């Protein structure tokens, strides 16, 4: 036969079991939240590591060689004297002077 004490013992055992289940569920929920936080932190750490590796690789590359310095003394070509003279068509003719000291040019003054 079932006694009152055995029913009370069963009820208290059920209450304890329910409490333990609730505590277990609470722990599972807390662990799941911590796991999500850890995964997020791991993702951020991986991205930070990748960024640091890219920067390190870029810093380790040898610098580009600078362009050679220009020597401006040789930048302007100096042609020879013969090349510097103007062709005959563009050369200004020197005025000629006659015995009276007058300049003779293309136009001759005939009204003397």
C-alpha cells in the first residue's frame, strides 16, 4: 500500500528533478550565449589577424626602386654652330654702306 510519506517523497523528488532540469536548461542557454559570443570574437580575431598579415606582407616587400635622378646639364641638346645658323631665307642681310655712308638696301631712292 502507498503511504503518505512515500507520496510526499515522490513529490519532493519530482520537484527536485524539475528544479534540476530548469537549472540545466538555464546553463545550456548561458553556454549557448557564451558560444555565440566566442564565435563572434573568433571571427573578429581572424579578420584582425588577416589584416595584420596583409600589412606585414606589404611592409616586408622591398620598396620600389626610385627613378634615376635626371642630369639637367644633359637635358638640353646643344647643336653645333652650323646647325644653329638660320637658313639663308630667314637670315637678316646686313645693310651695305656706299662711299657716302648711305646704306644700300632693296629700295633705292632715285629722287636725289
